[in-house]
C-alpha cells in the first residue's frame, strides 16, 4: 500500500524530492527483509535515531495499521504543509484504497488554499458519505458551494451529491429539490431524470393497493 501510494503521487509529481526519498527508503527497507527469520528493519532518515529492528515469527500476522501509521507519519514529516498539490494527491490515493480517515486528514491541509478549498471540501464530503456520516458530508458540500471560485460544473456535482445524501437520509422532498435544481441547469446530467421521476411519483392512496 505504501509503495502504491508513493508511485501514484510520483505519477502526478515526477522527481519530487520528498517522494523520491521516501520510495528509496522503502526500497532499502524491503532489501533488508530476512525471509528465513522474518525480521524487518525500518529505515528512517539519518537525522532520526534508528529504531530497533522489528522481529516477528515467520508467518505471524503483520500489524498493517501500525505500518500504515509509520508510513503516513514519515511522509507527513517530509511533505511541507504548504505543498497542497502533494497532500491532495496523497488524499486521492488514500481515498481509492478506502482509507477515508487518512484521506480526510490530507484534504484538510488543502482547505487553506484558495485554489483547492472547493475541491478539498467536496472530497472530504464524499469521504464522510462513504463512511455513512451523511450530515458531516453535507456540511462540507455546502462549504464547497460557498467557495468563491466554485464553477458551474462543480455546482452541478455538488447539487447531485446533496440530493443523494438527503435521499439516503430519507429526506425525499429535499433530495428532489436538489435534483430538480441540477436538472434545470443542465437537463440530462447524470441520471437526474430517472431520479426525479422516481421521487416525484405520487404515493398510492391509503387503503388502495399499489399496482
């Protein structure tokens, strides 16, 4: 996972010194693996004290969470908080791996950037929705709509996401309003027509069977 994240980030930022250094350390750490004894030495920057080798019995389960935290903390120490492009790409990589908490942390570093605030709020909102935190997701969707540089295309996407979140919460009237607003701006966008027709269908009268 660490290698995949670094390689994806390098694809967006070739030869980025921090990412290249992290990948080199990862390669060095893999080269020290002893398959017979199952011992792995974590290689850290020369400025930090070297930790004792981690030894585990052959075939024992690896603490993936601890390994991920170590990788995340090391990358964070190398990537400046102002490098929003790299933090954005790391967030996307985490998001694609289903690591939504880690992705949210990366996207939050982009909120201070006027150029990335709208996108960051949108992506944080999507992460919350994926985790079932619909109300939190909608808060960030509204923040994205309020961004000064939000585009028409971004508004369409956000209206659809707000409608979807409201629909998942069972607020069908609010969901229908968002879907109609997006459809009025751009008919045929996504599957809005089908959603509007489904939600806008009048309910069957009480006591009568629903054909």
